[in-house]
C-alpha cells in the first residue's frame, strides 16, 4: 500500500515508472482504447475545496480504467466533526481501494494516510499539489523531450504548486528559478527541507522576474491569492503587480519557451490574454494531462500495470 501526500513520497525511478505507464495509457487512449486495468476498484473523493480539473480528471480517469468513483459530500460528516478523522478514514477504507482528498489543511491528508487501510492521494492541500506537479513535468517532457538540465522559471507566489514543482524538478533533474517578492518566497524551513530531500536541485530564488525567465525553457505562473487567501487579495494584487507574465516578460525568455499555468487563471492579473492564449501556451495540454498522469498514478499505486 502506497500513499501520495507530497512528491517526497516518490523516488525518481517511481516517477519515471508512472510516466511510462502514463505514456502507454495515453497512446492507447489517443488510439481509441480505454484499457480497463482496474475493474471493480472503487475510488472515494473527499473535497473541502471546489474543483474542476482534479475532480473531473480523477473521475473520468477511473472510469476509463474500468473502476468507479464516489464523490462524498457533507452528508458523510467529513470535515464536520461528526466523528474523528481517524475513525472516518479507518471505516471508509474498508469500502474503497483509494481515497483522493482535497483538503484545507495538509495535516488532514497526512492523518488519513496514517490511519486508512487503503492508498491515499493528495488532491491539493495548503502545502502541496503533487498530482499537478507530476502532470506539469510530464507535459514539459512531451514538449521538450528529455528534462535533464532544462530550466523551469516560476513567477509568482511560492505556494503549494511552486513547492511541489520544486520537489519534482529536483527528482527529475530540472533546474528551477523562482521569482517572487520578498515575504512571498519559499521559507527558510522549506528551503532547508528541499536541500535535504533533493540535494541535486539547482534552485535560483530572486525577486527579479526578468532574471528568472532568462534561459528558461518554460515560464510558469499561478494565481496571486490562492483559495483561503481571499482576504489578502487586494494587498497581494498590489505586491505582485510587477510579476505579471505578459509579452514584455516573455520577451526576456528564449523565443521557444513555453508558457504554463495550473489553472484557473485570473486573466489580467498574473497573466495577460495575449500570453495564455498565445502560441507558446500549453495550459490546455497541462489540464488534459492531469487525467492521463492520474491514470498512471492509479494504475501504479493499485498494482495494475507492469
């Protein structure tokens, strides 16, 4: 039984194995075959936050694999203190094969994984978004081929997506530059954690977005105020205004650099229409690959693929 709470739960070799499964399943899907590797398997979805990509990609992917999914709402008592989270996880895992949890607090996913008798996947927390980062790096490999020594420039808040991308880049040999205002960069504690987990990660942290995107193969951004930070939105909009990814900033990157965004995007804030709708944008491919990579994760995690 394996869990995916953060990228740290996977070795570099395991990520490559998941990508290999993904490539095989995606090629079959593109050829009209939806290989039912998980017949009779059941996936439970526990969501405390709204979702389009995570929910639909997991549900569609599990259906393609021949399994079923259950979207569990407040009627189960999840997040309502009806019973302890530990009891909830112990009981739910008697009925299902895998739980995908999208939680406000990272500790919720960790506690579920500690007490459930089935695999638990982090569908997003305040600390990490591992499925997003894996889909992003898979997309980048489709665009660029081998990832060794490629450079990903992340412009914006050092949030859960940025933290997961840093871990994934370290595992796969991708150089990373993070441009964020002072006070919104990775904390010293997280930098120390990265150094211990992925000592080979080449990481540049700066407050200069133009410097970050120089020589970048991909320029990535995300919303300035994540879910749960709505009260900070006005302040963040002022602080991050110089970090908008527009045509001017993209001009500092190589001409063939791709643009990435995990979506949803706040157009006119962190990115302009000209960039996100431009020829360099691969945001739709990223979103599509959420489903394909998560199929790879499910097949690997539940032992259904060699």
